[in-house]
C-alpha cells in the first residue's frame, strides 16, 4: 500500500525576489495573478512576462465560465510555463489551464474529457489555506448546475510549489482566518480518513498544532499577532495539503460545497459551518475509533480534559475567530435541506468515500436540518 506521495518539488524562499533570482520569470511564462499582488511583489523586479489578472474575469472562487474566459485570453500568448501566483482560486484555475482544454472546461469537471497536461506548472500560494500547490485537485463552480465539482488527476499536479511567507503579510485578517480554518479542517479530515497512514498522520498532526498554536496567540494578543506566525501558517497549510492530497477530505467538504456553490460562501467559512456537526455524528457512530485519538489531540491543544465536551469547546474557540451562522442566514430555504442532500449524495461521492464512518442519506439530511 502506498503510504505517502509528494509530487511537486517544494521550494521555500523568504521573498519573491529570491524565487525570481533562481527561476527567472520571463517572456516564455504566463503569470496568472492579481494586480494587487503583481504591483508590490513582481513589478519591482522589472521582469518582462505575459500577465493575466484574475479579477478581470470576476470575483470569488473559480467557475467554469471564469476558466473559459481566462483560457481565451491565455490563447493570445506563447508560453512554456504557467506560474500561478495567488490564492486558491488562481492556483486551481492554473491547474486547469495547464491541461489541453476542450471547447468548454465543464467537460473536464464532468468527466466528459480526459485531462492531458501540456504546460509546466509552478504554483505560489499567497493564502494559508488550500494547500492546492501540492494537491492534484482543482475545484470549480459549475454555473449552469449551481454545484461545485472537482478534478483529481495525475495531470493536475504542479511541477513546482514555492512557499514564500512574504506574500502573506498583506493578507486581510478575514481572508487569513477563512483560509487557515480551511487548512485546519484539511488536516483533521485527512487524519480521520480511512486512507490515512502513519506518514499522512504526521503531517496532519503537525498542521493542527501549528495552526492552533498561532490561533491561541491571536486570541490572546489580537489579530496583528498573526504576522509573527506567517511562516508557521504557510507551513501548516502545505502540510495539511500533503496530508489530504494523499488521504483525502470527506463529509465536511462534501456538504459545504452546497452552500459554497449556491450562495458563494468562502470555502473555509463554509467548511467551518459543517465541521462540528459532522464530528458529532462521527463520534456518535464510532466513539472508540480514530476519532478518539483526534479528541485527545484537540483536548491537548485546548488545555482541557479529553473526557469533557472537546468538540463543543473547539467550536467555541474557533467561533472567536470566525462567525458560526445558521444556514438560512446565507439564504438557504427549508426546501433545500432535501435538495442539498440529494445533490451532495449524487455529486460528492469522491469525498464521501473518505468519511471516517459511512453516513447514509438520512444522516446527511439530518446534518443539513440541524444546521438550518
């Protein structure tokens, strides 16, 4: 059995200038980024390259329509490498752009076209959440269906992942929180996955410790304290990405795609809304399995006994950083409890297969109902 696989070469630099000194961003590259990242970090380097600003094509998380529009613009340039320099939206878009694209990218996401890699891919994350730089997963909203779908294929791995904490310094606090919560949930879901190994557990546990240690410092000293911990958060996001890239994520992500796709809820925030309820259901169905180990880990980082309400305390602690809302606050209706249940079961089996314990349709419906 394969215990661990890391495909991209992982690089670390303190500054973008250090990366450029070694890898020379140039005229045969296509740089996909945001203008607010390009101006402070790339423009001062004086490079000549082909640049696409993602925000020109819309805000928020990637959609098949956004990918198609960016691909059309990319077709105007000649290039050998794609450099994705940005958050999870940009990294996932660049994974798709590195492939041979059908007339409509939706065909890749719906399995109607097979992925074939054409371009070398370098990914530089500027948020501390997705871990996308080391995974083979690309997620997009399928606009016509109001759902999120993922591609998970060998061809969507980056060739190089470069970690540069300098790029996180200007990250707005709310974006920092929603992205790092996503990384925390990656680490926890991959730890509980039936595909987890002793090697993925090592990355999962270290990511949990680093993120929670940083959160405790922020809770004690204020939101600016995060700036002292950016190297830790960048590393934790990467470790969690390695863990879930091997072991997968599960029901928390599978259920969260419902409100993410329908109401454009930021990915980390959407995951947080479902986290505690899914963990409660897991613990109810199999309290003596691996979730018992997770309970001990979380109790330790929270400095509390493991036989108390650890998940309630964990949820309350995270609630100091990110707001917990009823799903109806996002616009969900009672009728969508059944609609989202059916959609999750039909469209997210790739993720539900990684559940700690099997959740049947009625149990999934119960989670939506409890959070409504």
